[in-house]
């Protein structure tokens, strides 16, 4: 076990380059299974979730070599279609393997996925989408068996624009016979990145980034090379860290349009934002409370709700956050209260009354994004804080403490 030791009240200054996006890398790694051959994926973050997905691919028969920030994935000898239960339980994104394995082998067996405990995340939309392209699904004894004699194009309509279900449907449909239309599709930039990767493999997909995606099935796909898009959630977290510590931080290798809803709120809060084609700069101003509601893209992302809640704890006045995506995403509130934050939770709403200063405390990261928010609070707090259970943070933030150190933060990692 490891923890972060943070001495607060240091203004972050400087610039850093954002690495590739976890939420884009995981489905693209899964998509590499759709063909036989060697694919090269660049700018892959070195984090726990990527290692877990890599382990699954290897157990299925892939050979993977890491060279710097690139993964070289050879899927030539992949033949297994069952994903080990212990790996499914470790990571929610393992569900992405349903579409590719079904597309290539017409059969897949897996248990229900795990991941952060941030509320129910049923996979019924994934199952519905696969059934629409011809899969027969059977659920029993905690396992899901999917099989298709032949995948055929279908008309898929989601009740909710689920990112994962949209991506799984895309990966299953690319090798289906005929055309597939996905309606009320999720619009996140990571779906654009997956479309780009699949089209490089020979797929015929259009519409990613809109609510309607059209897929014309092809008979075969080919290995390819691709560079992962930058991580917008990581970028947003560091921008909030800059604002919260009254600093001046520039984030490089990020397209501002990925974060328009976040930048609008940061300016409303009182931060000064400057953008160009591939960077965003934040300079702290006088922070004031505002109201936020998390929504599917292009609304305010649920993955940045926890970091901005930390920022609100020291903003003047009262802020209100309404969480519409996950019902159990305020688990960091009790930990922030240990640091002097004034927060009241009522159902899916958190009411935050800003305080003049947080104080250092010993806290534990309950999940990935909540862990990041606790580090932000510690950076702004008076005195020393200890953040335990940092393995949650390591699931999604590559070299988190090193990047913060490059901006002047006083943070170290220590074994417990």
C-alpha cells in the first residue's frame, strides 16, 4: 500500500503536457482484437487500468510489447473467448471486450464487470445493442454468454446515451453483414477516437460526435497504427488544481473544445482562461460559488465533478452540484469534511459552503476521481495531508505526483 504526503499552500506554476486518454485507450485496445495482425498504439498512459486490460488481452492469446509510450499488440494467435472472472471484477472497461470478441469469433463468455463503486452501472444497454445485431445472449450463474451464427446490421436506439454501450455496439457492428444505425449515441470525443481507429482498420463508420452513428459492415479488418487523443479529464483536473492553489498553469497537448463546458464554469467561478489550438492556460482569480449539473457530453463531465467540488470548498458563497449520471459519486464528501469543508448532501445534490481555508488531514481515496479531488484539496490546505489508498488514483492518473511536482507541488509518494 502507498500514500501521498502533501504539504499544502503552494501556488502551482508552469506548464505540463497531457498524456493519452485512459477512456480512449481501453476501447481501442479491445478493438485491436477485431483482426489478426500487429497494431501499434501510441501515447498510451502507464496506469493500472491499462495494465489490467493488457493482462486480459495476453490471457486471450495476444502478444504485447511496450516501447516507451507505445503498445505493440499482436493479435495473430488470439483464440480464447472467455475472460477470467477475477479480471472482469477488477475493471469496468473489461466489458468492452464483448463487441470485438463477438465480432471476430461470434462468441464470448464473461462475468459481470467491476470497477469503482460509484453507483449501479448495469450493462443492459450493451446487451440490447448486441442483440440488435444478431447476438443471442444468455445470463446465468453470474456469467454472460453471447453467441451469433452471423451478425447482421440493425437499428439500435439507446434510452440513454451510454458511452460504453455506444462503443461496444460500434465494435460489434463493424463486421456485421449490412448497415447498422446507432441512435441517441453518446457524443464524447473518445468515441470519435475509436471511430478513427476502426476506420484506419478498414471499417466504414460515420457520425461519431453526433447522436446518430452509421456503420456499413465490412468482411475483414486489418491491423493499423494510431495515436491516442489527449486525456481531457486529466487536463481538467490540473486546470482545477491551478485555480484552487491560486496559481498559473498551462496545459499543453489538449484541444480546448474537449473542455468547453468545464472552461465556461471555471470562468464563471472566477478563474482566468486563455486558449489556443492545443493548450489551455488558467490563472487564478477570486473564486466564487456557482451551480453545476453533470450531464452527458457536451455537458459538464461526471468525471470532473469530484475535482470541482474540492475547488468549491474554498470558493466564496454557496455552490450546488447535482449529479445526474451516477448516484453514489459523493463518497469523497466525508473525507473533505475531515479537512474542514462544509458540505451537505441530499440525494444526488451536494450543497457546498465555501470556507476561507482547508486544513491538512489524513484521508483515504474512495475511488479514482474522488482520490484526485482529495489531492487537490490537500494542495490548497494549510499544513500536511496524507492521502491513503492511492491505488485508486493510479488507475487513471499517470505519474500524478510527478506531474504535480513539475508544477511546484510539495507531494511525495510513500509506502505504508
